[in-house]
């Protein structure tokens, strides 16, 4: 392109010279085409530098993705320990299904599980909707296998066996509610505990079907168990797969999410799961309508200021932090003086301080004219305290703000 542009420019300049009284000799050096080798060298360097830059970006993104998934796997393993600790009977039932000598040997456990999966697939092929007791029992056992201490290797084995294709079918509205629940729970465990390679394997060509399967459960308000597992599964899928989040939002949206909070206001588990779902989706708020952004902000404000549950409050702060990337949300927050005062008070909380300072910094970056409003709320006093914080990230955020 550069060569062609140079030749075209030279030809035009020559025509101009022919029509003028300018001496050709004076512009000889200027008009002569450059040496190809001299011209190609900087272009090659530019291409190489660009490739290096793209490669570095890929490395940063892959590292970030790996860190996120490692954290999620750790959370799942912690969840497994809590499940086993709280429910000793379940732990005993797992041990009763698998002999101790098999549990102690990873190789024997792998062989045992492979055989169990193959038997389950045969049961599914002969599945009779009128009598699903045998299939349900096997499905329940598979789910309990995912709670083993060796859950990471078990999850990988379940995923690599293409079991998720069967689970997607069992979650469909045509199946019995018990089967749908067990299948959704197991599929969610696979998503939650999978590493990068396994997650890519399970979602590469299936994220649309998985999203639709969980969305069908999310629509069931009247069934508390299916609704909750729908939220949980959908969120575990969308936390890493942006395309799945966009697909769900475009098709279903969040028009009735406020009603869902009201419906389940006495169910802390569902409240937490809905808050977590909002936290995950708020990172994709660029695709939101303005109305949905304001709804999320309104709900997050309630979660922060009125909720006594620390997890829900934490989710609320993270939602506000992610929404402040948007100018409309920043303007809306500035008008909520009580919210600003409340957030600034949270700078004394080590768990929230980084998010709060980030929120204030985002507001100033979006709307410089609101700086005086924040000054009226004594933000400098809180920032000066934050500058003495032992955490480097907090001090950096404070300096940026």
C-alpha cells in the first residue's frame, strides 16, 4: 500500500512540475522513488513489533484468565470441603459407593469412574421418561463424585468423556424436574471446577446450548430449587464466556430481576446468587440499556446500604465499581449523596477500600466537574488515610484518584 501510494504521489508531483516553472533538478532527490530494501525494512520492523505487542497482550489476557479460573477452582474446592463438613452423611454415602482401596489409588479411581460413566451412557440410551429411577440414581452418584477430594481430576474426567452433552439434554423442559435439577447441578460443578483447557473443551461449541439450558431453569420462578440452580449455572458459565452473557442478555434481559429479589427476599441463598449473577453481568454493562444500568445501580445501592449480609454487600460494591465505567451511572451516583457518604465510610474496611477508591476515581475520570462535589464530602481526608494503607494496590488507587 505504501509503495502504491508513493508511486501515485510521485506521478502527481511530476505532472505538477511539468505544468510549472520549477526546475526538475531542484526536486530530483525528492521525486526519485525510494529504494525497495530501505522501504521494506521499517515496515518489517513495524510488523514484528506489532506481532510482539499482540503476543504480549495475549500473554497478559491468558494469565488474567488463568488467575480468574484458578480462583474459581479454589472457591469450588472450598465449597466442596464445606459441603462435606456440613453434611457428613453425604461424605459417608460417597465412601459407601466406592471402596476405600479405589479411593486411595488415582489410577483405580479413574478406571472405576470410566466404567461408571459408560454404564450411565447406556442407561441414558435406554432412558424411559416414565421410569427414570435408575438414571436418576446414577446421575446423583455422578454428582456426588464431583465432591470427592480428588474433584479436579474427577471433573476433568467427566468433561473429557463428553458427559456434558447428555446433561444438556437432561436439563431440557422435556425431562422430569428431579432429573433437571441433578443434571444442572452436575453441569454447574463441571463449569465451576474446570481448568482453562476443560472449560474451553466444554464450551467451545456448546455455550449456546448450555446457556439456553440454564436459562430455561432461570425462567422458573415458581420452582425455587430449579430457579436457584439456573442462576448458579448461568453465572458460572458467563463469568468466563462473554458471548454466553451477551446471548442471554439479548434474549432474556433483566427486566424482572427486581421482582425476583422481592419474591425471594427471605431466601438468603437466592439473594446471594442473584447478587453474584448481577456482579458477573455488570462487567459486561456496555451492552446494557440505560434502564437496566439504572436498575442494577438501584439494587446495588440497596445491597450496600440496607443489607446486613456481608457477601451481598460486597457484591453490591463490586457492581457499583463496574458500573462507574459508564458516564450515566457516574452522574446518577453523584446525585445520591447518602450513597457517596456511605461508600466513603467503607474506606475504613480493608475488604472494601480498594473498590471504594476505584469508584471515586472512576467518577472523577468520567465527570471532572464533579470533583468539587466529592471534595464537599471530604474525599481528600479519606484519600490521605488510604495513602498510608499497607496494601500497594490501595495506595496506587488513591494516588490515581
